[in-house]
């Protein structure tokens, strides 16, 4: 799934349902995954392979949303850590701990968050981010959509 396809899906769903749907901004994604307390993982505590689909889980492919009941975020979202990287619609410079910074974000690159099934626990940390060009397609990429103020679980 590339960024353009994720955007097209949001546009299609908005037209069909007559409700507004979009990719989350990076700030919206961050709050939904980490809560206001800035936790490292969506659940409150240390990394657990029972809460997130990463290399440590030994599935080696994406899994259905909701499989990791121990990994739900404070806002009730599943898979905010691991499974597939998620496209966002914006880049926010408010994350200075990130090693990925660029003036080209939002123009040449778009941010993806959370790590995937083929990454280890380091990439599944909620603060971890990466970048891709919008036409980059990979089976480790997916997206999560929101209707203003309401997140829907991810698609890939």
C-alpha cells in the first residue's frame, strides 16, 4: 500500500459514506498510540511479544487487527505497535528524539509510524518513525484512518 493509495481510499470512503475520512496527522497518531503520558508502547509497560506483532512474535507476516488483546492503546486502538507501518498525512517537527528529520517531509517524503512484523522491538516503539516517498509500495506498509476525532483500526 503506498501513500497515494491510502489517500485514494480515504477519498473513496468519504464520497461513499458522505462522512469525512483521512489519514491521521503525526500528532493525532502519536496521541492515539502513546496517550498524553508519552508511554513507550501503547500498553503501559515494557515491550512484550504477546502485545505486538514484531520479529519477536515469530509470525513473519501481518496478522488480523485485534489479535493482540494485550497491546490495545488507552484509546482502544489495536496494533499501534508492530504489524505494519502506518502512513500519516503530515510531518511534525515536535519529535526531536527522532533520528529521521528532513525539510522534504510532506513534499518528497511522508512519515510512517510504529514498525512492522519484520522489524524488532526497537522499531515498534511508539516514538519511532521512518519516511518513505509517497509512491513507495511494500507489503509491510498499511494505514489507519480517522473520521474527525474518531480513529478506525488499520487496514493493509
